[in-house]
């Protein structure tokens, strides 16, 4: 089984209707290199982290940030597993994002719940067993969320998403400064209230 690290598979979604943004459209070259060197078949799911930067007055809806794993084996239909991410409250883990918090913007970070870490680990073990039997396939990851506004939304709603794949490692950007208002079908952001 071949595990692909498709840039299209690593996508960020944020918007009233969880609009899909292809990460390859605004991904920094350094992040492309980092992803190309990352083996998602060996990442410890317990250290996987996701972060989102949005302008003041806009935030991810609570409980809406998800990690989606899409597994395709042979000619079978893709199987998608979605995991709702939990808030990451440990300030020490956010140290590498300190420079990303600017005036007029905030960063939210997330992790897998312990029960979901076990589910992802079991899924990966199953895939590795299939690989051992000579089956071919791919694995892609996606990050999704819904956004809402706590005040009047700014004229430009710039989204940046980050991923952290190593214990003690840094977050790196997946997409940087994508204006949600330019995403087809995004519509207006609903109130968080």
C-alpha cells in the first residue's frame, strides 16, 4: 500500500458551509517540502496538532473543527473517517505560533481526543497489515471547520491553517492568508451567538 501525501488531500475548510479550500493554492513552498518528507504512516496521532488563525471578530465554531482521514484501497470506494478535534489549552505547545498572533488576529489550536488517538492508531495498523499483504492504496488528511463572527466581520477574512506532526516540533502553515470571501459558495459568516 502506498500512502500518498497529496497536497489536495491536505485541505483546510473554514466557512459557513465548511467550504473546501485546496491547500495547494496558497501553501508555502517550505510547507510543501515538509509535507513531502512527512510519512503519515508513522506519525504518532497523539502529537498531531492543527491550528487556525483568523482575524478578530471571527472564530471557529466550537465543536466544528475536524480531522478527516480518507483511505482508498485498490478499486474499493474511499472510506472517510472524521474526528472532532478538542481544544489545545497547553500554552507551551503553542510557543512556535507566538509570532503568528498579531494585532487584529487570533490563533486557535486543536488535538485529537485520546479515544480518537486509539481509533487512528488502529486504522493505521489495519492499513499497514494490508500493505504487508501487497495491497495498494492511499491515505489523505483533511482539516475542516465552520467559522462564525463574534462582531462585524472584517472586509477581508484571512485564514491561515497550520499542522504539527512531531513531538517537540513546530507548527508549519498549510495555507496562508486565504480570504474566505473569495472562496466560491462561502457566503456570509453567521453570528456565533
